[in-house]
């Protein structure tokens, strides 16, 4: 079978093919190639390369002759404006084109002498001038101003300086402040500038009433009592932020928004709106631990957040391990406007660890203050303890203690820390031998640091603990206030509290000094799993002269479970070569 092509159809086909080829090539032809070189001092050249439209246009795929001509014509003026933002008001700028190569340009810049600040006038006007702290505010404004006399004028610092001064007034008592005068008089001939800024404070504003929305379970004073201000207290933004933080850290709410609307100011007061979403009134917690020598341990906790319909928090905690059992009770009261909360606690404890049996009854009253990442507490504790050592030594000890604690948790994520620091300091002392079997002072400190240079590289965790008891009669210091170490949260590879002073029949007694250090490198293997390599060292002794470190090395797995971090560790003690393993849920903060 033979096909014959009509001459007109063949011509039409060739035309369509050529059009298709041209259409496919059109985007490449649309870009107009050209180059721009900048002949200027380095500082100026960087500025022009980053912000000059003629330079940026080299990468524009839709560039054509008309656009290029516009950019070329505007380049010297635009460059002049950019130079003025850096203080060069008498610069000479020209754009040359290579006579041999079309569309090859050179921007030549002679910046000249920069303009320097000759005089600065900063004024605070309005009611702030009658305030007692006016001298302090003016001194602070002068301190914050970024363009002092003899400095080079820069537009960015001129604008940012005005914003900083205005914000200082607005966040501290004068939210209606405004810029009344803003003038920069520049003399290019003398290369000098005179700056004038006047801020009108507007009327001072105080906090008004607090309006709470979203409450269903808890009384309103749980919310209002956490504010550090009262109606009539001078307005500060920091006061609002502290209030928001206090509510967020409380156990009552899952969501908190604290806000003010300056359009609703009445009689010099702005109302404060608080919207909350409540958490349930009750919480049940369960936890498990496992150590090779200790076996399975468990803890069951119950919290009620609205006892007596007053927002009081009642808690009961039962902890059970083969060697230790404890029943603890607590009653906490909501934080008040002075920033403090109070709590009462009691505990019954029994332990049989390393040949030392104790039965103890403890109670305490605490005054606690939380401020952001820092918690401080002071309290009065009383302890009664019966101690039996390997059925050879029996004694009753007691202590009335004044105690102080300070904790800072500055972590990126409390559940899954990768960077930040935990510091915990404790100091307690008996009141001489009043209601105490021995007079003593006890100090303890703990530092944990997390460092992650890059997420994919893993996390380095370093830990240091130090403690010492000062007493002339250490035999009568309650054993729970002396130091023993070893186990899952201290020196892994050793028995739980197996490091201390040798006692009768192989028992381990508490010492007056203790030190523990640890380095752990957590290597991520997936989103929720990582491998840990660690080295621990530590011990307890009667005095530092007798102290000797005991070491261990180990490996572990870390799993970020939906409930809490799960850790499995296997460690080998250098002292006896023993290998022990540990399973724990949660972080020991």
C-alpha cells in the first residue's frame, strides 16, 4: 500500500515543527545575559551586592531589554540611597559599560567621608517627667541609644534606636507612649548630623480587674491569686508575662492566654483577660523500675487538684521495691500573689539495703517560690529513725532540720532534653542538738548538662554530684542524711547503694562525703530510639582523705515512649568485674 503526501500539507507540517522547536527554546532565549562588577571598598561592595536591583536582576529569567534599561538607569541613584543608609551622603557613583562587550557593566563608587553624629538630643515628655523614677528612665534611655556623639550615622541603628526607646516606655507603665519628634539633620558639606528624638509617654496605665473565662472545676481565686499585681498596680509587660508563666506551670490548666486590650482603658486602668482550659481534677500515675540486684519496683501515685473545692492539691504516693517501701502524703496550696506557695508532707519509710535496716517517719512544712525555670524552697523538717545494722548495731536517731533548696531547670524539653542544664542545691542544718540526736549540717549539689551540637550527631550528657555532712558525732546522724551511692541513677555497674563505708557482716554504711560523676553519649538510631555509651565514677567515704573513685563502663538503649523515656542499661564495674543491668522509666530530676 502506498501513501502520497500533499505538498501543502508537507509545508504545513514543517512550519508546525519549527514553531514547536522555537516555543521550546523560548524560555532560554527570554533571559538577557549581562554582568555587573562593583568597584568599591569591601564594606560598601557587600552592601551593594546584597541590595542593588541591577545585581539581583542577573538571575531573573524573564529579563528583557526594557527592564534592563530601567535597572541600568536607576542603579546609580539606588546605590546612592543605599550608601546614605550607611552614612555616606557625599558619595560619587557612576555606571560604566564595556565598550567592547555589550551588557558588561562596572559600578564605580567613591564613598567619600562618612557622616558622623555631632549632637544627640533625647527627650522624654508627658506625665513621665513627673514620675519619681524619671531620672532613672532618662538615664536608661541614654544608655540604650545606639548612636552616640562621634559615631557614624547608620539608618538601621537610627530606626532601631527609636523603637527600643519607645518599647522601654510601653512595656513599663506607659503603653500609650508614642514618638512625638524624630528628626535627623544631615549636612553633607560638613559630614555632620544632629539627631533629635522626643518620646511622649502618654498617661500612665495601671492594671484593672482580672476577668477569667473557661473555669468549670476550680475556684476563680486559683487563677487570680497567682497574679503578682492587683487593680491599681502600675502596668508592666513583664508582670503579664510572669502571670502567664505562673498559670502555665500550675497543674490546673492545659492552656492559658493572658491578654490586655488598650482600647478598653477606663480611669487609667486596663482590664486583664485570662482564658483557661482546665485539666482534670484527678490524676493517677504508674511507674516501673528494674535493677538486676533489686528486681522489679513500682510506684503508684494519686493526685486530687481541688480538695475542699479550694484548689488545694492532695497527693498520695506508694513506692515499693524489694529493699525499700514508702508511703507518702502531701497537701499543697495554690500560689499566692507574693509568688509563694506552701505545702505539708509526711512519709513512712522502711528499707533493708546492704545490711542496714531502717524504719523512718518524716514530716515537713515548706514555703516554695517558682519563678520561670527557678524554684526555691525553705522548710522545717522532723525525722524519727530506727536503724539496725546486720542485727549487731541498733540505735534510734532523730533530727529537727531547717532546710533550703534551690533548683534551676533550664532545658529545651523536660521530657526529652537535648540541650540545657539542671542545677539542684540543698542545704540543711539542725538547730544545734535541739530535738536531735546529733548536731550536723548537710550540703548536697547536683549538676546535669545536656549538649547536642547537631541533632543527628546525638547528645552528650554530663552529670556531677557532691555532698558532705559536717558533724562531730556522725554515728548519731540519721542514716538517710548520710551518703551511699551505686545503682541505676548514680554509679551503674554496682549494687544499689553498694558504695559506702564497710560495716559489720558485709553491710555498707553511709559516709559523710560523696562524689559521683558520669559522661554519657546518646547516639540516635531512629526518631525515638538511641544507643548510649557511658562511663560512671563515684563513691562515698567518711572523709575526703579516704575517698577513692570506683569506675564502671556500659552501654544502653533509650526509647522515647509515649508515656516517658525508657532506659535499659548494662554496666560492668571495674572493682569486681560484675555486670549488672537496669531498666527504668522516666528521668531522675
